[in-house]
C-alpha cells in the first residue's frame, strides 16, 4: 500500500475517496494504454505510484465533465 493513500492530503486534493478512486482508475488506464507520465522520475515505480505522485504534485485533478 502506498503511504500517501493513508494521508488526508490526497483525499482533500481531489474532494474525497470516490473521486480519488475514479481519478486513479482513469489515469492508470491512460498510462497503461500508452500515455506518458507527467512526472520525471518513474524508474522503479508502479503505475499507481506514478498516478499518486501526479496527484500530489497537482499534475492531474478530478473534473466533472458538463454536457
């Protein structure tokens, strides 16, 4: 388990556990499908660790799409 997921900071950045889960899943899928990570140092990191770091560094956010 990633230590950052145990802190309130990450939940506050995205607005709660549901939004965090949705953002993690969406971004992990993008990276697994070939999108480039938005952070520099990805060596020896799992996809979820990369996404968590992107969130903590404000590289990605959760936004609701309006029709």
